[in-house]
């Protein structure tokens, strides 16, 4: 179904708005989007958004190749829709308002059903009223397990994100005009799983799978580990089939908004010793975002005990027969307010793709940035003409970086490409998932002020 057909009153669009009374199928998990309160600092902060009235959005677990049924109920007065970031699933389940489904109003339900083809670390967030809901808490991690146990003793999920609070613990405005026109509006309370510098117990000498997810609306983290032997085993959900150098304080790992990294960590053998996930924030010394604490007698595991993670079934590009498309990301010469329908606008446009700002989710007469033929290989040349960094995310497809004009990029499958200042990167993909796929910067203020569009696969 084409995007404009969806908007012009198809039966599917009507059905998306009328599901509030259906029964849950066997194995369906109900997720209720609702107001929440939580002590992000010493005081309780009201006005948050979660799937629980008093806790962060939970980690959602699935298994590669097995059906997931997630019934999402919206109890907010705002409209919403849920996107499953990084999952290569059917287009109608992707959760992008006006592109793949109609937004969900208050007390409406949408039942998402899909079978994840890939194992790995993913995440979920709303794609409607995005800043109002994401910046207030509605970002959660998804773990899609391999069919066979990869051999860890335990695992730890770390959801990194900021909040903007005043001295009394109340929310400051989630976005500013100045921030939207630059690198985004940053929070001043830095959390891991909504906590400040949490400590998690794991067996001394054990092997821990540390899943780190950046769900922030703007911050690009500079990360490294201290206190343990470790290696990177997956990037943006996909197993590392090439060696990715372990970051250090001098050479930290850049993890953009929307990106994920999995570490295999060998815990210290001495009880009470800790491993720190360190972040370098602007103008501050490195700080521990979270710690792993060794407990008990050592189980004396070794990283060499682990087998490589099984490769996900992503088609390899045929570069000899690839077609090139070019995309330019930068400021926009045009102003105007995007028409986002029920999904809210920041009130201005600053950014563009190919020098045209996105006219809005509900704007009429908007075509794709590119049309790709199903099954063919494409090279996309991504050019950043701005001084700001842009984590560019493509829904529904996976791609591999080929080259950059500034750095060596590992040929590692991903769904989000962090573009540096003035960087030009070529990526390659097989257009093997039909539909209209959102293509945008994951600094949400950039996305909501023009730096978005969609790619069509037919």
C-alpha cells in the first residue's frame, strides 16, 4: 500500500483506529503507555511517560525466528505509535504514523505482530509526539535472543539517556530553538536505566554480556570500559564479524543516538572488584555511567570460552551490480512549519535532506527520497554538509559501511550511521524488505525540524 493511499481512507487505516475492544491472542504481551513518576534525583519527577506508573520501560524479550505479539494501548491524551528500532520486520508493523499506520489516540490499541529475523540488541520508542514522549522517558530496550545459548554466565542491559530537570526535579522544556538548530538540546541528569551510576552484581570471574543502548534524543556518547578484559561482540544488533578495536579513555567509542554496542566482559576474579562503563561528557572528567560488581567465589571463566555469535541472515550486497543514490544532509534554505497532523511539530524547520526539509508526516503529495527495486543492491552516498553530527537511521533494512573520507570504518552490518562533521560515507544494502521505510537523523530535534524522509522498496 502506498503512503498516500493509506492517508486517503483505506480500510487498514480505519482498522488501526478501531481496535480498542479486541481480545488478546495467546502469547500476546500488553504494553500500556501511561503517565509515570520516578525519583531521577532526590525528588520524584512527575510528568514522565513509561509502560509502568513508577518504573522505566521494561526490557522486552523475544527469540530469533519466533513470533512476538505486542498489544500497545495508549492511555495518554497525546497520540502515539510505537517503532521497533533496528528490527527488519514487515512494513505495516514498523510503527511510523501516516507512513505505515495511523496514530493511536487515547484509549486506542494497536496490535503489533512480527517475527524477528535477527538476534541482537534493539530498542523501542514512539514515532509520534516524539520529543514529548521520548524526552520524558518512553524509550526501552529489546533483546532478541539467539536460538542457542551463546554461553554467558549473565547479561546486563544498560539504557543510557538524559533528562532535563530544574532544581526541584520538574521537567524543563524538552527542546529549544537554539538546540534544534545545532546539536540538539541536552539533558542535565545523566542516567543508566533511569538511575545515576547504578551498580549491578555479577559472578566474580564470570562472563557477562553487556548490552549498551543509547536511547537519548540528542547525546552522542564517548564510551569505554575500565577494570576488565573485554571485547566488542556486536554492533547495532549484528554480531561483529570483524574485529572492532576496544575503546579506551584516549580513543573512546562514539555511540550515537539510536546505536547499540554489546561487550563480552570477563568479570574480575576478586569479590568486590568492579567494572565501570565510562563516558566522557563535554566539559567534565570521565564518569562511570554504571558499574558491574563482582560477587562470590570466582567461576574462573575466560573470554576464549565463548564461540562467535551466529551471523544474522542479512543478504550480502552485490557491489559489482550496485546502483548509486546520493543524499545530502544539512541545514535548509527554507522555513515553514511541518504538517505533522496528530503527531506534533516543534514549530520550525532547520534541517533538510537533499536541501529540502520534510514537509511533515501528514503533508500531502510527498514522495520517496529514492525508489529501490526489490532484491537489488544499492550504494547510498551520505554527505554531511553541516558542522553537527548526525546519526542517520534507516528503518526496515540493514546496511554495511564501505568507505569514509575521514576514517576507516569496519564493514559491520548496522542500521544507523553516525556522520561526523563534513563526512561523506558510502554504505551498501540489498533492498530485500518491501515498503516505505523512514530515513532520518536520530537527533530527534533534527528529525522533527526537517531532516527526515522515506525510501521506498518495491
